[in-house]
């Protein structure tokens, strides 16, 4: 299921901040609705959009590459996240989960120290999050630099904690892992991490990834080792970040892609799949 919607026109040289057009939710919602995105790469209009739309979701999850290593102002990028975006995001009251990516080396210490039980799942953490509806979700965030050793003790501990919580709490389990598993990567690409093996060993219900900006129909979602894995893909100069809306009650995932045509007409394309 999907659709294409014409949203309006953008003037040349302007950045357009758009709210998501899906149905809004309120405190009486009885499901867990999760915003999945990645590869924001210090595009401040992307971060503005996330804050503006956070209240529509029960959890906001960013699967790595918050920074842009090719930009010169690494310190300025981190200062923006630390002093502007993160306070604004936490002020929404919506739980936040972040994992690091290959662009985030200069921020890995800060990303791990933002961990706040119950409200912020910082990089390298496993937590049980309770949504406004009372529904619970286990969230594990995998540090990028620890993903390349099968025997990494921190990574093993994260997965073991997630599996133990899943067994004891009977709650769905979401893992943030920047690089996608084999099965959700462009043809001919070789993975150098152990995600497929960990999914086979520990299991998980959902995995949110990034890294490959080519993600999209039909590759934005794929079942790998019995876990639904997602990558929205990203277009750095788009007016709104590509994202996926995961609804754990309705068992649907909807990819939202907003682009501008040559005559500056904004077009939103939505592609929904059923996860059953």
C-alpha cells in the first residue's frame, strides 16, 4: 500500500519545514508508534523536523551518523546537538534512542553519556521503555565501533540483556545498528560486522539501520533471521529526512520520502508494508 501526495511549492533557496501528514496521536493512544530514521548528517533542518514531529510518536530512534565527518566544524556540530537539539528533544517528553555510526567518532563519548533510564537510550545501552499508552518496548543501541568483533564483550552484554528482558517482560525488542544486515544492503556489498549472527543467536523483533543512503522501495524493509530490519535511506538535501513509521500494534511499517521536483514542487511518497 502506498501513495503520492503533492504538498506545495518551495521557493528557491528556502528550507521548508514540514509536519508529517499522517494521523496524529494523543495520550490515549493504545499502541507503540515509532519514528525510525538515520544519517541526519548535521542537517539542521532535519533535526528541527524531528523535534517538531516528535510528539506524534511514542519513541524517536536515530540509527547513527548524526554528524558529517566531511564538514570542518566537528566541534560546532557536537555543540549544536548537545546544547540545542538534545535539550529541545528531551523537552518534548518523548523517549529518544540513538546509536552511533561511522561519522560519529568525535561524539561517541557524549552519545554514551546521554543515557537516561526510561527516557533516553544512549549509545551502547539496553533499556525497557514504557510508552504513554503503557505499552513496553525493549531498545538496544549498538555502538558502531564495537560492531566488528564477534567476541566484543560490550556488544555481547547488550544483546544478552535484551534477550533476557524479552524473555522476562514479553515485550517487543528493537535494536538500533547503523550498518544493515546482509539481506538489506545493495547488491555486491560485503558486510564486515556480526549483526546476522547476533540476530540468529539472540533474536530480536525489529532492527533499525542506516548507512546505505540507497535504502527505499523495495529494500527499505526485509525480514532477516526472523527480525524485521529497516533502512529508510536518506537524501541529504531533501527538505525532510526520509523516515519509517513503525506501528507495533497494527504491525505495519510505512516509509515516507519527501522530495522536490525540478520545478520545486514538494512530493511525499508513502509506502506501507504489513509485517505479518
